C-alpha cells in the first residue's frame, strides 16, 4: 500500500468513525467507563446535611469549628489498544480482512476516548512486540495510531499474546482500560495466566474478531486449497460433510473455552464478524455495561 492509499484509507476511517462517535459512541463510552477514583480538593466548613463521615477531625480540632474534606472524581482514563497483527489477521472471506475490521474497531475506541479527553496508547504484536506507542492525547496522536493500524508491516507471522500481556503489565504503571483485539485462535494455555494477571490490573475488554469461513465451509466446491498464514504450510482440504462438522465443532469448542476463561474473571468479550458492521456489537456492549453499572 503506497502513501496515497494509506492516507486515503486513514481518512475514510476517520470520517466514518467521527460520525459514529458524534452520534452514538462518545456518550456511550462515557457512561460505560468510570473515572479512576477520587482526589482531594479542599476542606470547607461543615453545613447541615453534609456527610459526617467526611469531617476532617484534625482541622476541626485546630479551629474548633467542624470542617469536611471535599473530593473531586478524577474522570481522566488511559485506554490502551493491543492489536494482534499476526499473519492470521490477513484473512477474510467476505468484504474485509480481519486486520481491516480490527483497525475500524480500534478507531471507534480511540476517537471515543479522545472525545472524552482520555489518553490512548497502542501496542501491535505478533510473535514479538512489533510496536508500542505510549498513551497520549490529541487528534494528531489518534490519527498516527490509525495510520499504524492500517499500514504497519509486521516482522513476525505467529502470535504470542502472552508476551503482549506481560509487556503491558510491566510498562503501564497506571490502571486503565485495555482493549485486546485478536482472533484468539492460539491455544488458551499459552496466554491464560497472563490474561488473568492483566484482568487484575486493567479494565480488560477482549475483542474477538471472527470470519464465517472459520465456522463452516462453503457447499459450492468439492475441495479447497488452504494455506496456514502463520506457518506458510499449504494443503488441499476436501469439503466433506464430516470435515465441515469437525470445523463447526472446533469453532463451538473454542467459543466455549473462551467463555470458561472470561466468565470467572468477570470479563465480557465483544465478538465481531468480518461480515458485519464493526460498530454494532461495540454499541451493544457499551449499553449492556452501562445498565450493569447502574444496578
């Protein structure tokens, strides 16, 4: 992809995403994510109706007049998007590749965070750490992140999600939101422990990007030449009923295993298919989360 194509694609994503964020996402994002906590602002004289638990007894003892501590909620958050750029992301059987869907998803989160004055960082990973951009604010910074997602050429082909999670736990000191975008096709035992550690430190949001061809084979052909994008191995696949049933069972089992992993951590994944608009499941997630926070 040359420079002109990259800029055109970034601009398309910016226009499309800005419209969605303006109409829906900014408010939904604000409702779905709380601030980091509270910080001390000042002391003021007690007035009837104030919470007596907020009385500052040291100041009260010195002055002989009751004073209370006043706090402000700290709204500013840090959002980090960790995106799988392994070779399996360069796959798609419909209109878009997984990596294109991932870029759109990342843009939705990034522009929503920007509208709410939050910092946004980016980590791209394959079987190595390909790129880390520390969290910052501003539109120029967000456009740089989108450009990296669109145009970055990874060196690795495989996937090491454990390495990505361990790196983020080490380099990010502050708690924040971690959006982890991948197809999650790696064996769970390879990243289960680091995922649990990340879920303790961050507000973890797994985003699972899928393609319909991973859940079932087309009935229009007798065989298909397939290539494993991460290993380069090539072979011919007979499209038999038994093969299709096995593929469906593998997909079902993978989904079940991920559910068993996420549920004890109280982590809700967002599942996005390359054939559907990326925004729809994210909006649904935000609204579910907002309802849960109001309970």
